C-alpha cells in the first residue's frame, strides 16, 4: 500500500505543478496584444492542461484505491477525511474552471485582466495547505 500512497503523492505533485503554473500563464496571456503571442499561449495552455489532467486523474485513481483498501473503513467517521474530500472537490472544480479559461482565451472571449488572474492563481495554494494539513495532522 505504500507504493500506492507514493504514487498518489507523486501524481498530486504533478497536478499541483500544473495548477500553479497554468494560472500564471493566464496572467501573462491577459496582457498580450499581438496574435503571435496569443497563439503561443493558446498552445502552451492547452498542452499544460492536458498534462495536469493526467496528474489529476492518476491522483484520484490512487486516492480512491487507498480509500477502498483501508482509508474509508479506518477514517470515515473522522471529520478530517470528509473535510479533505470537500476541499478536493473544490480543487476539481477549480481544475474545470481553468478549462473554461483555457477555452475562453482560445476563443478570444477572455473577460478578465491580469490582476484577476493573479488572485485566481492563489486558490490552489490555499487548498494545498488545507488538504495537506488535514491529511497529515488529522485534527478532528
């Protein structure tokens, strides 16, 4: 089971790498004015979204595997696991919000400036801190 946990953590790190970098690309994309730069960001954002989605799916696969084998039975009565799963659901919603932004930029329908995306970029950091603290400390 330690291999499954290690793989869960590895793919979680790859997922978060994308969640940290993609919104940063949005910041830079929001200030571009020429078509060449716009097209370059469209390609970069699409490719990064695909790669981080693979990390997200594999994180979920190994996470559900651990839950099915031991975690749910051991911790389902603990509030920390429920709270962690709610935060993970918010993270998945954020992941899909990134997809909407990728599509909006691709279709020239972006409605936000770089300042908005600088704030948008902070959400995964806050979720990461809360999720890791819940998983490691198990406070309740």
